[in-house]
C-alpha cells in the first residue's frame, strides 16, 4: 500500500514535470510564432513603403508624360506656323527676285530718260517767257553736271530732275517781282520785273517813268503807255512784295494761242 502511494506520487510528479516541459515548449513555439508574425508585419510595412514610393514615382512619371504630350502638341502647332511663314517668305523671295530683274532693266533705262527730261526742260525754258533766266539756266547746268557724277545714285539724279520740274510748275501759279537789267529797243534799262504766273511779264523802270511788257509772239520787250499802265504795274509790284493786299489789276496779257 505504501509502495503504491509512492508510485502514485512519482507518477503525478512525472506528469506534472511533463506538463511543465510541454508548457515550456508551447511557450517557445508561441514566441517563435509571434516573432515570425512580427517579421512578416515589418516586411509588409517595408513592402508597403516601397509600393507607395513606386506609386508616387509612377504618378510623377505619368504627369511628366502628360506635360510632354502638351509640349509636343504645342510644338506641332508652332512648326506648322513656321512652315507657313517659310512658304510665305519663299514666295516673297521669288517676287523680289523678279523685281530685281525688273529694277535692273529700269536702271539701264533711267539715265537716258533723265537726259531726255533735262533736254526737254532746257528747250521749254528757252521757249518760255524770259523770267529768272540766269537762275533757271544754272539749274539746267547743275542737272547736266550731276548726270555724269558717279557719287550720286540714279534715283537721286531722277529726284533732282523731278524737283526742277516741280519748281517750273510752281512758277505758273505765283506772282513775284525781282530786279533785272533788260534791253528795250537798243537800250539797257534797270527795271523791276512783275511776273504774273506765265500769263504776264511786265517791267517798270526804277524811276517809274517807263513801263512795258514782254511780247511772247514777237519775243521782245515792248514799251507800254505809261499813263495807262503805270499805276497798275506799280500796284502789282506792291502786291508781289506783300506790301498791299491782292486786288484787281488792269494789265496787258498775251492772248492764248491755238495748239498746233
């Protein structure tokens, strides 16, 4: 009986010891499970961080791609506009080249034209009423001299001739007076000349005693009735000098001739 109790105690002790050993082994297994779980959690967190980072990078790359697409579209529009501008410039180049060829032809003809214009102006002055003869002939001489100058362009020579034509045209629309020495009959007289456009060219001696006019048909100076025209010519001279206001004057003018 005593022995049986001892065995029972020993068995219970063995069972208890085994339970303790089993319990200790289970605790170790749980720790390992927890450690594995924690390791997986840490790994999962690291993986999530990498995923988030990759997601951000992907989103940034996508935005960059969209920006590049916009730039490409803008460049296409810009290039298309440049192509149109280049086409337009090519057309202008073609037009300019054609103009240059025409200018070269015109340049060869401009100097002969200018020469003919000077000759025509010289002839016109010779046939016109003889006012400011020295000044007008000097202008013709100036134009002929410049025609041979290499320092002036053809365009400038043409401009000068046009300016001379303009001056001659202005003479026909103005009234003026100037001092001159003319030959009346066989005598030279110091006179004041009154020019009324191109329709009247009159004179009066400085002492006012002799008055006359240019006879375009006879191409000479003729004396007028001083009693009839003296005051009118004197008034005309005062108007030309802006010493009197414009008024009606009775002066002899040449009758218009029929064109032949």
